[in-house]
């Protein structure tokens, strides 16, 4: 059996991780290299290149766990190697971020050996890109009205994120963080750190971003990357809450830009709500086509 050897995440790993992510072809936000790298401080992640798959080790709420071994080729050797690794360390085999498709793959490979628990707060919100780019239809009419008002009241533009614009984005982020710290509680500090890490290496990570300006002042920004050949994953989206329509504008304009850059793009993944009620309401207001459910898979002898 091939043993598992984990290593710390570095920017050099992107060259082998990206092809594995695209081969997995999942809309999930859990696998792309950008998210692994920028959230490394929070999840304390280690990665392993195992045959044609990637295995990620992390800590979640103080518990050791792994991400489903994504990639191509047979699944069974990766799970058997993981089980041996866990047995050697003396802790249980737990897989997080397991989609319904992955649940079936695990059950097919190891009948009756895994139990599955839905983790609803980790579900990704998935939207049709075309609808977010136009806010077409009755359900999104309110978003369109907010955009119309913003366009009427502001001398605005939406431009690609560049290194020169990052200081202004950081200034806006600091103000946003101060204004929203009580509403979003402790999670906001971890997100702030992740955004800083994303800005620091956004070119090397291949992240795509946009900046919304009103009369030259930055009032919103966003960052993301392709999660699969047809899905764009929005990592962060920030805008001035006091400015009517700023958030819908950032979402709409970034979706347009992503669709122009990726002709095969069909979906936008706006990630999970972290169990925060305000985020849940916000994400639901954009009318997702579906929620990508995530499960905790636990090995049981």
C-alpha cells in the first residue's frame, strides 16, 4: 500500500492541484487551490498528492478531519491509505465537505462502512450565471431595481482588480470590518485574514477580481476563481452597506466579467453561509438554483 505523506501548502503546489480540481469537475468550493491556500491559517491544512488524487488534512472546530480525496482514478486505494494513516495515528477517519455524489462513491467502494451526517450550514449556494448577470425574472426584480437606482445616482465604473487598487480595497475592508464586527461575530477576523492572504498572492493564485467605484472611490470589491470548467467560485464580495445597490452591482458586474472570460461558464458558487443568519438571508435573496449539500462521512467498523 502506498503510504500517505502530508506537506504544508505552498504556492508551488498550484501546478499539480489545478489539474486534479478540474478532473474532479465539482461545483464545490472546498477543493480549488485558492480556497485551500487563503484559508490555511484557519483550517491548518496539509495536502498530499496521492496517485491521481489530492488528499487534504485539516482541523475543523478542533477536530482532525480530511476532505474527500478528489481527482480521477480508483477511489479505494486513497481511502484505504487514509484508513491506515488514521489507524497509525490513533484517531477516527472523518471526511468533511462530502457531496451527495461522493456519498454514493464511498458507499459503492465500501458498502456499509461509512455513516453520513448532513452539515446544512456548509451547503454551497449555486446560481445560474445568466440570471445573476441580468437579474432577469420576477424573483430578482428587486435586485435589478437596486442596480437601476445605483446607476442613476452614481458616476460609477467596475474595473478589474489590480495590484495598484489593493491598498484602496484594504482601506474599504478595514471600514467594513469595523462596521460589521458585532453582526458577524468571531468569524469576521478569520475572513479578514483570508482576504489579506488572497490579496498578497492574487496574481500567483490566478484569482480574478473586480472593483466597483463611485466617482473614483472604491465602494465594493470581489475575488474568485473557477471551481470547475462551468462554475465560478466567489470567495469574497464586499460593498458599502450604506450605499443602496452596491452589493447587487458588484455581484452582477463580476458575473458579467466572469462569463466574458469563461465562455463555458454556467454557474456561480457564492459559497456557504457559515451558519450566520444574516448571510443565509442575503444568499437566499439572490434565489439560488440549488444548494450543494455537504455531509460528514465517518468510518465505522
